[in-house]
C-alpha cells in the first residue's frame, strides 16, 4: 500500500496557547482571558486560541490516515519551540513534506517516522508540532495497511511485549479546580486533579498554605464522594515551579513543605510536577535529583514529576540517568515525532522510573487517540486525558479509545489472527 496524496488543513486545538511567563509575572485573569501584554516572543496576547493542523494521507486503496499537529499550551518556554502558527505550518507541510510522502510505499513505521523527524528545511528541523502530527498520520497509515490498531503496530515494531489493555488516566481540572474534581471522583479518574497551580499569590500562597488547603479539600472530597473504599486515586498536582519561587529555591525548605503536603494528601499518594524551575536543563536535573533525595532522606513517599526542561528524547535520557525524578512526563508534542514518544516511554520504564504519557490540554481528539494507543503499547504508568480542561470530553475520548482498542486486540487474539 502506498500514499497517493497529502492534505494539510488548519483546524482547532482543544484549548488555548498561554504565555506562561506573563502569567507567572502577574497577568490578571479576566473571565476566560488575561489582561496585559505578552512577554514571550511569538504571542499576540497572553492567551490566544490554540491552533492545529490536520494531516491526511490518502492511501491507494481509498482509505485515509490522519494525525494532528499540535503544540503545548505553554509554548516558547522551558526550552520548547515557539508558539505554533497553523497557517504557516500547513503551507510548509504541503511544500516540503508532502513531496517526500507521495508515492511512498508503506512498509514499516519506524523508518518513515525517522525520516520525517530528522528532516531539516533551510538548515532547521521542522517545528515539533509538525513532526508530531505527520508521524501520527504515518502510524495510522501503517496500521491501516496491516489491518491492525496503532497499538499493535507499536507493540510489534518496538517489541514492547505489552499486553494491550487500558492504562490509568490522569485528568486535569484547569482553573475550575473544584467542580471538576467532583466530576473526576464521580467518574473514578485514576489520577487527579492537576490543579493548574501557576501563580504564587493566587494559587499556591507565599507560604504554600493555599495549595495545602486545596490538597486537604481534594482529599476530603474524595472520601466524601467515592462510591467504595476500592477507589483510591493518586493525587497529582502541577505547580509550574511556583513552590521553588515561593521558597527561594531552597531544596530543604521545599522538601519540608512537600512532606507536609504529602501528609495532607494521606491516605492518597501525592505526586508533584515541576516543583522548582532551575532555568536550564542541567540545572533542572541537579535541582530535581537533589529534591528527590531530600524527600527520601525525610522518609516521604511524595513523588517528584519532571516536565519543563525535559522536552526531547536526549533530555529524557539525561534525567533518567541522573535519577532526577520518580515520574517522567513524556510530553508528547514536545518530543516531535511520536517515534520519540515511544522510545522515551520505553527508556523511562527500563530505567526503573514511572513513564507518564502526557501532553497538553491544547491538543486535539486525534492526537489524544494516537497517544492512547502508544500508552497502551508501551505499558505507560499513566496517560493524560486530553484535550481541553472540561474533564468529561477528555475522559471520553481517551478512555473510549483505550477500551475499543483493547477489545479489538483481545478479539483478534481469541481468533488466533496473525499480523499481516
């Protein structure tokens, strides 16, 4: 089977692109928007609509494979690519990528994904969002050519040995951090609530008390609403470096605070993402490793999750080698080609750490479905329910995709079907 044509059209992403630097500097929330001017290059406003590009590959048997190019909510910071421009990207894909794919015979995923992921135009690699979406479409195309799910293609080509079953879902609240928690509990989310703690004064508190109060509230709300003692979710809070900011980057003060936060979360396990922002990759590795060690010395089981400055496959290799986290957030759009996401998830697991197949609220239904397939094929520790911040839609998209794929794979196994 071969690719006969390539289409690329701008579409909507599931959320917004936000200027994180402006928000951390105090941009004031006004309804669904923010007041003030952006400070990160490429932004037109502190908050602007998320953009994406849908890449469709027309196959010679009439099928259409597709994937969506999307970038993270907080682009242009933490070592990431600039904010994504869908119109420019669509033009570039049609001019530079499409000629390489037309008439391409589909044999395997890994080789064609590597070609796209390493492609350079005018001496520069493609934007990570472009590589992300095009390789999604290629994975879908190979799966269609073999009559398999994308999860099976990944399992077989990368020899993961995984049982294709749903993995735990992590659900994020956005700024609606109270009502959305109720939804998560009622729908038995495995990991919650994210919390979007991205400002010291309004969400963390200068002494951390606002966040501690919130964690206590989440704990009590679970205990009050859960429909049985068998529902024991993990609490995962993303703090965007605000704890480090509030405590002056002092590892010991931060560790003491996290110990107290973990006690507030009990009897539920606590994970804290991006507790401190050290301003560079090497600095982040050193700071995260030191903080993880400080927590272990204190006998705390609070888990450190890394995100910013851990964007590429090479970055992840360094974080894993240094033992600089308990959980590595493999932030799918940041890694470019989904072949890198696959490699990263497997690398993290081999390193004895927890592999979180994440991403961003600012993706699409399609990129969420592809991520769900990859998470199952790599036995990820958890997968992000995405896109958006509404809970219902993201849990439906990712959860239903995992359920459908698992059912198809199980049915094929019962019939003893072999890979074509």
